[in-house]
């Protein structure tokens, strides 16, 4: 008996002396939108890849850039134009995947005689600065021949507000219309204070593709961590694409804490899609439109082919047999 106890003590001493296999921490910058759900879900499943994802939620994509430059974020979910503006301002990032398509609407105040973009002449239109919605709005206004400014004197007065404040401003009749993301635009319609004018995808950019960006340091110097992170992203996205009930439950309960309804989520995802893919051409077109409209105020627009790096994505999709 004494010998058995001695052996057990010896075993426990040896076992406790073995260092635990270190978990790699990946710091994620994310936004609170329905179609950003699969990216957020990475923190629930990346343990199988020996990763711990620490998520930090920002008000809008452009706000993540200072945190990237400060070395506080490793990967981030962002509208493509926010990523482009960040790269132009010196943020050391690569676009490594897409994660969502669509996800925007132009919504008018209920009860106003606004049926089309042309009817926005003389109106106040709210939008968040530096997001895909701003670029989409300006492209659609130009398409119908309307001028705009954030100061009086043009056909349309642009009111820049945070995403979180747009619905409140529309409901309070402080603005006549807005270009808003999902699920907030669906909420405005379902709560009857907003009506859809259009989904703003009829421009050269088409449906906006949101970008997953990764720091150059992680891509270059932590290759193994970068590859495992991409595997986790692709698997989480594939799961959400396959199981929309899980996607709805996670987005409604974990991201929005019950603040959106099932109808809000389903209507939002009728206007968006989880994806993995993005192209150099899409980023090139988006960059040119930003330069044309002065979005992001880029002194030197980045060349898409120089910083869109899709090899990690292609490898992960091949390994997981995802199309």
C-alpha cells in the first residue's frame, strides 16, 4: 500500500511538472451586425485548433484601424472600404478572405412620399461615415443624378451618424431616410417606422463584400497560427451557412442579447449571405469608387493586388473540402 502511494505521488509530481500545451491567443476586432455572426462564432469553436479568440466589438470598421496600428488586434471583420482606408493610412494589414455579402438597405421614413432614390432630392439622409453604406449611398445618388453634401446647398443633405443612432433618428423624424446595415434596417421596417426604397446593389460595386483582414505580422511571422485561424474561420462560416437555426440563435442571443426578433434576423439574412470569398477585382473596384467620391480621403489609394492575400483561404477550403 505504501509503495502504491509513493508511486502515485511520484506520478503526480512528474505529471504536474509537464508544461501545458500553450494556447495561442488571437485578438479579433468585430462589429455588431447580423452578417458578422460567423466571425464572432470563431471564439466558440477555435479551441479545437488550440486557439483562444478574444473578441473586441467596435462601433464601426474604421474604428478598428487605430487598434491594429497600436498592435492590439490580429484579425478584424470590416467593410471593404474601411479596410482599404486603413491600408491607405498605414495599417499593416492584408485582406485574407471575405465573410459576408450584401447587408445594406436604403430606408425612408414611413409616411413620406419617397418611393425611389430620385425622391430624396431636398431630403436629409443619414449614414455612418466610413462604412460600406456610405459608398453605396453615394454611388446610388450619382446614378440618379443627385448631388450631395454634409452642408446645405446640394440636392441631398447627408447627416453622418453612428450606426446605433440611425434608427433612432429615423424614428424621431430627424432624418428623412437612411442607408443602414442589417439587422437594423430590417428592424426599422418591421417596427413600421421605415419603408424600403431599395437594396443599393445596382452600381459597379454590386453587393458589397465584407473583408476579413489580418495583420502582416501574423500573416508573415506567425504562419502556423494564421493557418489555424483561417481553418477556424472557414469551419465556423460553413457551419453557419449549413445551420441557419444555430446562426439565428447565436446572433440573437449572444450578439444582440435578445434585442432583435426572429423576423428581424431572418429578414436581415434575406438581404445578406455568409461567405468566404472575395476577389482582387472587387477590392479594386471599391478602391476606385472611394477615390472617385472622396470616401476615406486617401492620399495614395492602395493597389488591390499588393495586399489581397488569399492563399490561406484557398488552403483552408481545400483541407476542409469547402467550395
